[in-house]
């Protein structure tokens, strides 16, 4: 089983991406970590689904850049 630290190490957690950059999100809840199955973007203080613009209501632990 992958530890939380190992999982987070695969993502950037010490800074935010540029606004509008397409990124994959690693999220955290009471069950552990999970990667959202769609690209997201950061706009101001919010994370949004890149395709739909819907706001992400999850605790984001990290992100990594992915091509669209």
C-alpha cells in the first residue's frame, strides 16, 4: 500500500499552478487520497473542473500538470 507521503510526493503541494493551467488534482478525504478523473484549473481561490467550470468541493492535497 502506498503511503500518504509517497502519494503526495508525486504531486506539487508547496505552490499553486498558474491560473487556467490544466492540472490533475490529488484530493484527500477520510478514506485516503484519490485523483480526480478529469482535469481541473485554478481560478482565484477556487478549483474548477476544466471542461465544465463546476467548482471542486474537495480538499486538494496536490496537483500535477497534464496535457489536455
